[in-house]
C-alpha cells in the first residue's frame, strides 16, 4: 500500500511538471536555412534590395549557399501605386523607366563563371491585389488598341476576380515573369552592340536609359556605368523577362553563370498569363517568392541560355474545356502590321499573304479569338484583349506547310464562372 502511494505521488508529480513545461508542436520543428530579402520602403528607389537595370558592377545584397531557402519579396512589374480604386486615367502617371524592379542580386556561394545555376521554384505567395493594363504603344496589337485600359483583380490562392471582368474567374497559376542572373562584362558589351545594330535599322530595341535607373550610383544619370546598363524589358541569355508561364512551382530553371556568384534576382511576378501576354501585361502582382539553388559545375560550356526541367506542371495547367482559333499569315493588301514596319518593305505592303510568317499567323489567330470572346461571352474589345493576355495561349501548329505556317489561339473556357 505504501509502495502504491509512492507510485501515485510520482505520477501526480510528473503530470504537474508536464503542465508547467511548454512543449513545442510541429510548427516549431524546423530544418530549413532561410535567407530572406525583404522589401524596404514604398518603391524600388527607397529599397537597397531593389534594382531595375543589369550590369555586372551591381553588388549583391546578400549571400546564400546552395540548398538554402532563398525568400525574396518582389514588387509588381511597374513599381506602381495602383490599387482596387484605380482607373485608366491613373496609367498616365506610370513611369516606364522604372520597369522592372528586381529583388536581389543574391550571391550564390561556390558558383563561378562558366557554371550553371539550377533554380527550383518552391513557392509563390501572392499579394491580394493585381492588375492588367493596356498601355498605348505597347503590346502585340498596339496598332489596334491605342487607348489606356485597366483591370483590377482581387487575388487569392485559388482564383482572381475583377469587377471590370464580370463572369470571369482566372485560376491561380503563378510564375516568375522575370528571373535570372547578372551578365558579365563581355556579355554586357556584346548585347548592347547587337541591340544598337537592330535599332539602327529601325528595329525595336531599347538603349540604356539612365533616367529612373537603379542603382543610381551605377546606372543613374551620374552613375559610373550610366551608358552601359541594360534594360530589363527584353529577355536575354541571362534569363530576365522571359514571361514563360510553364515555369511553375516545382520546375527548375537552368541559367548559365556569367559572373562569380551568379547574381540571382527575381521580379515581375505573374498571378496568371496566357502564352503570349498579348496586351503587354499578365495579372501583375507583388509576391513573396521562395527558391532553392544548386550549382552544376562547368555546364555553362554547353548551356548558353535559359533551359527548364519540369514534371507534370504543363499537364496540370491544361484546361478541361477550350475554344481554339486558327491563324494564318494573312493580312489586307496595303497593310503593314506593327511588328513588320521596321522592315520598310514595299513587297510586304502590297501582299495579302506572307511566307512562313509566325508573327502574322499569331496576329490572325488572336484577332479571331478576340472576336469570338466578344460575340460569345459579352465582353467588349478591350475586355476581350485583356482576357486573351491572361487566359489565351498562342501555340505553334506547324512550320512546314509553306507558305502558311499556323499559330493557334487556345482559350481556357474554365475561366467563365458558371
């Protein structure tokens, strides 16, 4: 009996001890080493972790080891003050010299020029607000859509909806519109030279623009490399503004390293986009992005530009229902489409059919798709163009049946809220 009392006392004592000691639940058990680059200030100009031009002299804001979870807080593509109450008149205040604010660069320890950086996208946590715009002079059909237009989106982890797009719910399929590494000195000089040559013959190529350039000490009007900082709008061999929607969570992007440490950056995060991003913007948003890196030594000798490894992401993105238009390289006699004007060709102007021309075929398919959306779903021309930018995929059908190559436009019918 005495022994039973001792056991009982011990049990009571242990119970009381357990009640007074805090025990962690599973949320307190961690194994990841996180490197966090947070936003500071209202805009990129206020943020030492933000830049909007490319040059190898831009210093890293932090360092990370391969395998670390790199958490980057990214700003929206236009570094804007847009909100749910904004309208098309507010687009006049946008400064396109500020495109695109990038978070970084991050120095990856052990990475050398000539290596390949494998960047796996782990997660994208979206902001609650996003937007899609038509900006005059920009976009695939810039000669047709000449007035500013804005759609504000309410975002969640499932769908985006908008008061300006009644009856439409766009599925959450987030990816990085811009992700890449810094160029080296030889690449910077070579890319500036080839783009200057294109501009000289009338092609669309953006020269260095120090106004609004960040970091100002390197790329600004009084910067040490003000005439040698690359714009972020075109994608190049270092990645950057690729706008490839298949680079979803779980895929791995391969990037050749042009400087030691690579100089990894992200920005211009998209909630959703159709292949083509035809209006010039997707559903643009800020986000918190988590990446993990791996170094593949010496692989830069064979991988000269971005390549992607993936699994079922493409299949998972396919719509359950679709409508498709077929585009051919046709136009009206006397018309020179906007993408062809720099060629200054009288031969093109007089023709109704161009040879082996995917750009014209894509334009034809898109115009047909916009007409379908208008007549079948009650949206006006600008709404249909916006919807095409976020939910219509331009796809190459064939490139052998001369002279008429085919591009199709595929509309995800799942976006219509029934």
